[in-house]
């Protein structure tokens, strides 16, 4: 009874959350695919994208809420700037925090510590530079109910996030499946040593993989900041959730990350319709554990190379 | 190579400088400086970083100002200085911050801790150290019944606030069904735990939910919308209430929204967006220095020193500090922590916000609760509940 009460409404807001998780999850999954490394600093790439988009939008939007074509252009611009900043930070991250370790054949644990260090560094440098208060993004359009499905109201926010995310996800899927760059990524993911013997420049592919993940993460950071607020520690929770989504779908698997993100978003939202909202994360992570008990490699299984 | 050697030489040098600086500053503390007077410190403990830092900064500044004014007057038998410790407003941040202050031997009294959770975690340490702590803002009802020997607060507990807020919702807003949400914190649960029974006593249907701070309140907002209440009350802190407000408005909730003293901050309006925040009500045991004629001088001095208006709990912090200073004055040139804590029990000081005197358990006398509302993007006072509820 309680589950059906708000079913469609919660499913829709869950899908909107899920799209954001999926965008971030791809950053984790791509990097894991080629390096078998959990890039814990990815949540800060997301944060950087949020700030990048925020500053551009703040400079352009005056007192009045824009509408019509200028809203569309502003959102597009914000997504692009967020993505570029995210990509740039991810690129630097790989250069500074990971590549030197890789050159020295450092053990896996060193990468993990380096990732955590980079993450803390970025959170705190942003806190120092931009303050630790949440900063609201100026409204880029008037958020309201656009249409309804099965009696559930669909807000402008959901539509914008879903469209932006879906376009990027399809684009990425094609990129990995069809282009030379995608071939390189898949080759390194399948077997890095053999790939290098076949003439694939591993360093370049890894760097490109980080940048692609960063572009998506940065764009997600902007979208998240647009719906909620921008803050120096905004990446932590979405980062953990997205990592969960990546594992849920099968880490290293691109479509798995998308599916995992959407499932996690919907489950979280529906989960609280019957119980106190404090149970939200308990339910979400309980389901994660259950899925992994029965399918240890996630819903769609591991491996970037094979699935894409 | 050149650079490497320089770095090698520079690091120990820099470290040495830090150590030396540390030594010299600690050796001057406690002992005489300036005409043979001893130096004592009044400390502030509260959140100076983290999501709800603004509340802490409001208080930190006011304590700083009171200490400066007392020194400037020049009639103290000792010199006062100001120190602070950041507990981020969290329970686990409390003990380390308290320990830091206890460890500084010249700290003679503490204003704070600011938040209830941090207070509960810190007070056992202060009691043990016989160090007076006067909170300007920790309103959780239980704090005065836990046997802390050196704890006082200059605001009435949430018992009073919760009851008055409930009566206001029932009798002035005329709500028949209220959706009460708390943030599961020490403070939030305490406040909703008083609000809800009182609402029921007033014949109002109550729906309860608890949600720990999160960024995404959309699911919660849908739940609220689905329940179709006449009013929503949020017991928590402003950063979260701002996001919750945003989500509620996006979900199409149009009814009255009300929060407690932890929600009342200008940052709430900024973070929720002025349009979303418009009309939101607050209950608060705090007076507003920017509108209270009695606090005019204080507000002007505050503005001159910090280039900002005093915020929520600035006047209470100022009062608490001045009450402590008034006690210190009576203790001569060399008071001990124990003496200060004992003497504070019988303080009777006319502050800006109220007459500060205490019941034996550390609870301040008198319980005036104010109602505030966001109007045209500003938080303005509506009146005291005593006047509004007829």
C-alpha cells in the first residue's frame, strides 16, 4: 500500500538521481577497466566540474531568471564548462598522482593512498579558496512541473538532467564501441601488456580514459550543482553512491555502470516510501550486498573489454 | 640538484622556526605581560568550519568583541585574551576541541560549545577540569540533567521552544495536520520530541519523519507532498533546511514551512534561494540584535569590527561573555577555574537579551520565544509567542 502510494513519483525522481550516479559511475568504471584502480579522487573531479560551471553561470546570469533559448544555451554552456574543468582536473590527477607511481611499478596500495591523498587535498584546497559554505547556483530556468506520467509530476530539473545524461551516455557507448580511441581503451582493458606489444600507446590511452571519465564527472558535477548546491565537499556522498552503482552494475562494465546507477537511484527513492527516510542508505546498501551475494561480479558482470 | 639541496636545507629550518614560534607563544601565556598583570583567556568552542559554520562564526565574533571591549575599558585586574577551538558542530569534534582548551592553562572560562551534540560530548571533560562552560545556543533539553557540574546556558531549552512552536502552529497558523521532520541529530530529535506531543495535545494530527542530512531531499519532498499536510516543521540546521525547502518548493508544496533556531540564519535564505525561502517561519529563543533597540550599540560595534551584521546567537554569545567577565571582575587578579565556575552559579547580570541568572541545574531563568519570518528576502521578527498566541 505505501509502496504504491507514491510509486511513479518516486520512480521518476529516482531515475533523475540515477542518471547522475551513472555519469559519475562511468568515471570509476572506465579507470578501473584499464588500470584495475579505484580512483577515489573522482568525486573531486565531480566537485571541480560543479565549481567550473558555477563560476561561468554566475558571471553570465544577472538578477533575472533566464527563459527560452537562453536557458538552453546556459545549461549547455554549463555542462560543457563543467565537463572541460572535470576533464582537466582528471588529466592532472593522472599525471601527478598516478603516473609517477606507475612508472615506478608501485604496489596497488600506494595508488589507493595516493588517490585518497589527492581527494583530501582537492576538497580542502576548494574549501580554502571558495569557502566551505554551500553556494547556490543561479536559476537557469524556472523549475516547475512540465508534464505528468501516471499522475506523477515531472519537474523541469528531471527532464534537463535526464536528457543531458542520456545524450552523454549514448555518445560514450558509441565512442568506446566504434572509434579507434575506444578500440585502444578496450585493448588495454583486456590485456595491457599484449596491447602495448600490438603498438597501443598505453600511457596515452590511460590518460585519455581519465579525461573521458573526467568530462562525464565534471558535467555531472555541474548538473548536480544546478539542482542542489555547489560545495567543496559535495563530491563525497555522490561519489560513494556512484562507486556503489559501478560495483552493482559490474565494475569495469560501461553499460553496467549506467544500469547500476539507475537501479540504485530508483531503489533508494522507493525504499523510503514505507519507512522513515533515515533508512534510505540502509536499504540501498542492503540491496547492494544482496545482489553481490548472488552475483559477485555485479548485474552485468565485469570487464570493459568484452562487454562494450 | 641545486633545488633539491635548497629544499633539504629549507625544510629543517622551517620546521625549526615553527617549533620556536610555538615555544615563544606558549611561554608568554599565563604569565605577566603589560604592567605585571596576568593574562587569562576566554575561549569559544563551536563550529568554525563545516556545513553550519556560519552559526559558529556569529558567536565567535561576538565573544571576540566582548573580550576586546573589556580590555579596552581598562578596569580589569588582569588582561584578557581570546582563543577558539573548532569542533565543527559535531559530537566527535567536541572532545578534541574541549581537550585543546582544557590543555591551555590560561583558559579560565569557555563560551560554548555551540551545538547540542558537541556539548553533550564535551561537558564531561569540562566538568572534570572544573572549567566553566556557558553555551549561548545548545538547546537540547537533556543537557542540564546529565550531572555536568560546570555547564550553564543562556538560552531556554527546546522544551520551551518546541511547545511554543507547536502552539503557534496550532493556534496562529491553524494547522490541522503537521508534517514534522527532524535531522536525527541530538538537537533535532530533542526539538521534534517536544514539538510533536504538544501538537497532539493541541489536537493536531502529526506525521513524523527523520532524515539525516543529505543533499537530495526530493524523495522526502514527494513524501511530504503526498501526505498533504497544512504545515511542515523542520528540526535541524539551516544548510539542510535550505535544501529541503528547495526540494519541497520544486515538488509543488505551497503551505507554511517552519523551522527552529538552528534553521534561522541568513545563509538559509541564500542557500534556498530568496524566492523559495519567502514566508518561512522560525521559532527561536534568540533575540535579533539588528532590530532590537537595546542592542543598537552592540550591533554597531559588531559591524565596525567584522563588517557584517550580528547573526543568530551573536547577542547571546555577547551576553554570556559579559556575564563571565562580570564574575571574573569580582574574583581579583588571580582567579582559578574552580572559583570562576563556583561564582558563576550566583551571577545576576543584565544582558542585552535577558537578565542572566541561573537555576541550580544551569538553566537560565525566563523563557521568551520569538517567531521570525522571511519577508522580502530578509529574516524579520514577527513577535514573541506570548504576544502572538492569544
